[in-house]
């Protein structure tokens, strides 16, 4: 992937913005070129947007804003359900786009598209939810609250689950009565554009969903800085989240920040070890480990450490690059994952499985690595503290429940925590003390649309998903009437 805006090869498919209900070429006429991570070959040309394109998109959104807000709620809900259906009707096409953009196996791509449809269905069915209260203040006053949309919401998303993360923010934003200017990752832009096109096809008014393509610096920042953008939902890295946070602080606008993770997966000696091992491996290899909620720190009670790490190695051997394990997204990220193999070994971690680049037959230039597990890892090692964003797990021994909690919380992140035990009292005690937005007991990350999701510490703030998210896309107005 070249991040330079160049006038690139005309034989590749070109992808343009979606503004005011129609495809729109970049004002500067420039395109970025992406690579297919399975083959390393040039993949497509993506509009290299600019502040000028953001201006057009925001203008369209502002023109659509009041009309959309006055839409009868039931009609807004019906449109959302129609869009969910259109996404399902086009699931093969959308999954193929996701597969070729990011290299993920088809099964994963299809699951992601289904999740995306479900967001529009779930929030479409909650259209009457943003409600207010009547507050008893005094006999001669009638006081009530009502939920109001912010207006234009900026949505900025990463490349790992592209349509899913776009839908996760756009669906609750729309149902709360907002209009949207979104920027998908420049690496995986196809499905977000296709979703906006389908929205127009099923009857969404023009200007309600606008998508501007391009880099974070040229487009993302222009969205966050725009006066008419009144809230931003950002999913991505801590560094960019912090940069956006500074601009939002100057502008005094609210943010939802969904950032990275280094989540703990705690296996107690009384757990079902076979299930825990299989799920632990899923936890750090799903989407080639390129998932914010990956359970990359596997904390294992010392009494079962040898037995469990053997099971981990056996389960890891079932994960095959090019079959059920996709490539790393870009050459830069591919290099970064390899640099962590070196870091782990230099710091004294023992390779249980993997630790190398993988060669996939017929895709020799693809960005594949072996699924990798390190044993004898100390939580202070860089491999235990830093988000690798590749299929890499570490097994850390612990002695007592107290130890497990201390190690789990000894992280800058706090996205999810998983624990495996047959003792429900212990599970509840530990769940209570893990610093993370969501805890799973005897199951790994269900990724349900209905459950609130978000971080503690560097993993971010605000909540996406569930009924909770709707409240993050509207603010409360109190009206007092003298009677
Ligand atoms: P990234 O932060 O590099 O980019 C995310 C998005 O921000 C992209 O669209 C990018 O173009 C844009 N961007 C970059 N610089 C910007 C700037 N200065 N201003 C505005 N926008 C800018 O992240 P990534 O590499 O695409 O994704 C991987 C990261 O995302 C990982 O850290 C992962 O943990 C995190 N993530 C978090 C969640 C969650 O829900 N918590 C979900 C998925 C991924």
C-alpha cells in the first residue's frame, strides 16, 4: 500500500467517494494504490480525498440534517431494516470485497457482513427508544427531557473489520436522528462505499450517509476539525485516538474512542482445559489476530501450565496460513509483526509454536506469518505489553487468584477479559476486579451486537453496541414550562 497520493495505474479498479447520494470523484483528481495482502500485487485505486471533499460531504450532510431529523421515526426504522436486508441480499459480493481488500478467509468475511446487517436491524428496531422523562419539580411547572441528535456525526474506522465497524457507529447515529460523514480506512474502503450505495438504493435521502475516502491526515483530520461535525466516533489505534482527542478537546465536542487492547485470557486449574485451549487459540488467531479484543495474554495457573501449553501448541497447529488464517494487512504491518518475533526471543520468551513468516503455496508474495505462541513469558516483557496486531499469543504463568488479577490489570489497556473456571463464585469475584469494559466467562468474545462494548484505560471511552450506544449519539434537552 502506498500512502502517497499519486496519479496511479489506470488499469486498476477506481473507487470514488459517496457524497450527497452519488459517487463523487476526488476534487484533487488523485488516487492511492492498495495492494492485495494475499498476493502482494496491486489491488485498486482509492480516491485520495482532501479537506475540499470533506467540505462537500459536510455541506450535503447539513442540507439533509433537518429533513432527516423530522422524519417519522417509524419510517427511519423501516429504512434501516431495508438496508439490513439489502446488505444480506448482497452478502457474497460484500464478503468478496472484504476478502480481497484484507485477505481474510471467506467464512470470516461472511460473518462480518452478517454482523453489519444485524447492526442496522438491531438499531432499526430501536427507533422509538430515544425517549425522555417527565420530572416532578413543582406543581406549577411541567418539566420534561427529550433526546436530540447532535446533527452531523464524523465516523472514522480502521481496516480490520471494515463494514462491521462502520455499521456499528453509523446505525445508532442514524437511528438517533443524526446524519453522517464517514471515512473508512484507505486500505479497505470498498464495503463502506457499497453500503452507502445500497442505502441510497433502498430509499435513504441523499446526504444522510456520506463517505469520504483517503488518508487519516488529509480526510480524517479535516472531518474532526470541521465546525459542523458535532461528535466523532473513532475506532483505531491509541496514537491516532490521542491526536483526535486533542482536536476534540479544543473544539469541545464529544468523542467515542474505541482503541486497542492486550486482553487477558485467564485459565484456572479447574477449567475445562480442552475448551479453554481451543478458544484461547481462536482468541489470538481470529482475523489473523488483527482484532482489538484479541485475547493475546493467556494467563495460566502454574499447576496446569505444562499440560495447558501443550494443548495450546496442539490447537495452534490446526490453524493453517492461507486456509483458516489470512495474511497480515500491509507490508509495513507484516514487518512490524516480524519485528515482534525478534523482540520476544531477545527478551527470553520460548517459542511454543510459529515465530516465523509462512509461505503459502501459490501466494508466495502474500503477507503471511505462522500462528505463534510464546511460553515462559513475563508480563513485563514487551511481547506481553504491546499490541502486536498479528496471530501472536503469550502464555504467562500465575499462582493464585490474586496474582491472576494483578497480572491481568498490569496493562495500559482494558478492553476485554476472559476467564475459564468451573467455580462460579471465583468467576464473579475475578470478573468484578478485572479492569476491562467486558468480561467473558467460559466463552471467548461473542461479538454480539446487543451487548455494550468499549474500553477502560487506553482502550478508550464511550460505548458502542447495545441500547447504550444510542445514548452516545444524542444529547438531552430539559424543557421547563410554567403552567
Ligand atoms: P489507525 O489508528 O491507524 O487508523 C484508524 C483510522 O483513522 C483510519 O481510517 C485512518 O485513516 C484514520 N486516521 C489515521 N490518522 C488520522 C488522523 N491524524 N486524524 C484522523 N483520522 C486518522 O488504526 P488501524 O491501523 O487502521 O487499526 C488498527 C487499530 O485499531 C488497532 O490498534 C486496533 O486495536 C484498533 N481497533 C479498535 C477497535 C475497538 O473497537 N476498540 C476495533 C478495531 C480496531
